[in-house]
C-alpha cells in the first residue's frame, strides 16, 4: 500500500473530505490497473484544521508533516495552509515575509529526511473579488471591496498604457489609505511567497507545483501578480513543472490523480465532447481565459493527455458548457440562444449513452452554469437511466472546480471500476450539485431564512434548523428528480461547515 500525505487547503468538505472519500484505500481493479502491482492508497490528513477565518495551528501542521512524511511515498500540500493556516487566513494574516519564509523551510527538511518522497504542491495567488463583502475578506472589504478591486483594475490598465481618465484618482479618495495599505501590503508578502515556491521547484524540493487562481479576472491586482509569477516561471524554464490556471478547491484532487498516474506509470488519454461547438471559446464566469485553454491545463495537471480521437481515449470528458455567457445556476430555467439554440443538449446526452454502450468510460463536467448543475441535463440523465452508469459527474462552484473534480473521478474509475466509493461520491454530487446548489439553496434563502432570524451568511450553527430543512428538501429532490435511483439513495447527514448557505457538508450512500 502506498502512503500519501495530504495537507488540504482548508477544512471545507470540498477540500478536506472530497479527496479522502475518493482516494483513500483505492483498489486498483480497472482497465488501467497493472496486474502485477499492489497500488492501494492510504491517504493521511490532519485530524483538525482551522475554522473559516480562524487559521489552523501552523506549529501543529509542522508536527503532523514531520511525523507523517517519514515513510510516505507522496505529499500533496497546500502552501497556503502551511504558511497561513488556510485559504481565508491567507487573505487576513499580519505575518511578515520573513515569518512566512521560515514556515516553508520544513519542505526542505521533509525532502532530506525521506529521499523517496515526491512533493506535489499548490499555492494560490491571492484573489481580489469585485464585490464588497467581508465574508471571506478583511472586515473593511464590506465597506470598499468593490472599490479596491476597481483600483487594481485601473492600475493594471494604466501600466498597460490604457486611458483611464480621472477615475483612479477619484477612487483613491474614496478608500481609506490604511485599508489600501493593509491590502496591498499583504499582497506583496503573499506574492513573495509565490515566488519562493518557484525557487523550491527549481532547487528540487517541490517536484510539481500548481498555482491556481481563485476568482480570477483579466485585469487587476491578481492579474498583475500572475504576470510577475509567469515571468519567473518562463525565466527559470519551469513551464513543465509549474502550471498556473483558474481554480482552487479542486486542486488537491487533481494532484492526487497525478500521484496515482505517476505511481502507476500511466498517462491516460482524455477526449473532450462539448455540448456546443462554441463552448471551447467562452470565458467561464470567474475565470480569465477560454474554456478550451483551461481544460488543457486541467488535463495536464492530472497527469493525463488530451486526444482528438475518441477511439484512442481511455476516458471521455463530456462538457456541458454553453455557447456564450455562462450564467448562474440560480437563473434556471434559461431559454436564451446560448443555452437552447447554439447548444445541443439532446445530442450531448445521446452521445454519452452511445459511448457507454460501447464500453467507454464517460465523466461529465457539468459547467453549463456557475455554482450549480444544469437541471435539464440531470432530468435527461435520470430519464434515460444514466445517472449511475457514468464514470463521474460534477457541477459545482466554478467551471474549473467542476472540471477538476470530474476528471479526477473519471481517471480513478479507470483504475477501480464501479466500487462503493465511486457510487457514494457520485450520488453525493447529484444531491449536492444539482439538489442543493441548483434548487434548495435558493429556495431556503428566499423563503425560509428571514423568518428564522437567519441570513445567507449566518445560519447560526452547523447542525440545526437550517440543515434539517435542507435535508428534508434534498430528500424531496432525490425522490422527484433522481427518481431512477431514489430507492437506493440514503442521505445520512447534512451540515453547514461554515454556518452559511454557500456550501453544505453531506454524507450519502448508494445501496446495491
């Protein structure tokens, strides 16, 4: 059995539970599994991390890594958790660059103490949301977050020689100087650590690095930092060891997929089937580049290769993206041209069905909408009894979150076929991505929270009235919208990890 140590990005289920549920004690019995190799995997993760804005104890993390990596074969590590105690704390800390650099020294120690250890790291470039909210940002972002974002956008455009008029000067007057100094000062510290991570790759301490961009945009503070990081990647000729693309919460799964492919000595071929011929050229919501280019990175990062021929493919990735602007899942039903005319969902589903009949593994990246599933697609999959026949499904948060998750599921299916872990995770995706993100979240927010003295950002507790209502509605969704599998689906638990409506934690299983 191979031992893989995981230091997640934070304690949310997508980062803490998804990788563990998918990869722990993986049985290699599928088409790509070497018959002469015992490559089961044991995933080791910390017992405890932080709590949203409260960082994980970085000293305890160091202790965990030293103890766990002595005899490990691989380490998938979030630099943000190692350095700051988590993703949100990376946007709030007041540590100096020197303090942060010291925390990274343990990576060198781990490599020296265990020469066989392969280290796969990921390190986010600090985001800059375009909206004013302090839910995941400093308190002052509630007051002037949109203005700070706009300042970054205009400063970037000015650097590029674009005409910005007097708007930037006006914004400087609106935002308190101490707020802007705090924000830009933290960005400088974080950027210095991004660049240090590249040094660790060059020096051989980190074997492979992903620099994901969380809520990225074409212009702004994040884009300027990205340019600096990209310049160093190119200068040091690290393009084959460092990938930078949109994403964040799916990256641990992507890197674990890469670990498994590397340990198995395999590079699966993936063919992409789009629901629209225009889909590769759209720029998904919250991202900074075309879908087709991001998919190249997602596939490479997972240790796979894209192929232009479906017969040569080990796995087919079915991508449901629209022909134009990607809307929010809460806007459904949508009847505009980008979704209903220039996207052929019927042919898309029939193609999936035909490939399954031929024995092909098909995983679905349902990125038709941001922040939730395409309910029409779910209805067709349910009608044609395809829900549990696919190798994977995801339709949550951003397009990159969805695609990375779907690719990981699909590649794992190639190694282990239709096992309990696969079925349970697949069912959880339908319940959460379609049921919660597509239907229940909006309904509870609009019709229930105010009467309970709650709001979208505060439902008071992890296990309480809100989670009980959500579980009841999700059961109704399963019974009505997942009717082809409802009798075999059991929802064991629903909880609110950050005591807000954006995400839930769910435990469900599919009974044979």
